[in-house]
């Protein structure tokens, strides 16, 4: 009985080791792919900007409309203007 359990545990340990090695090889494969993609510019040629003329790149910052002043968090939460639970 004990010998059978030991054999079963050894078999399971071998399976775990094989799985671990498989996971490591997958990890290394994906790591290589990630490293290669970081080294190359994946954008289409029309979206690439030349490095020689950075002054030609236009900086565009999004503009957001101002938020209406409606009081604090609690006022917006409870639909009241100008009061909060701490003022009561």
C-alpha cells in the first residue's frame, strides 16, 4: 500500500515538473516576442514621425469644457445644493 502511494506521488511530481517546464518554455517564447515587438516600430508608416524633425510634431492637448459648479460631493449625491451631512 505504501509503495503504491509513493509511486503515485512520484508520478504526480513528474507531471508537475513537466507542467512547470512547459510553462517556462511558453513564458520564454512570449518574452522573446515581446522583446522583438518593443525593438521594432509596429505603427503603419503613415503614423510614424521622423526623429530628425521633432519640432514638426504638433502638440495637441484635449480641452474639456468647465464643469458646472454644483456644490460638493454630498450635494451632488443627494441632489441638494449647498449643504452636506457634516453641516447638519
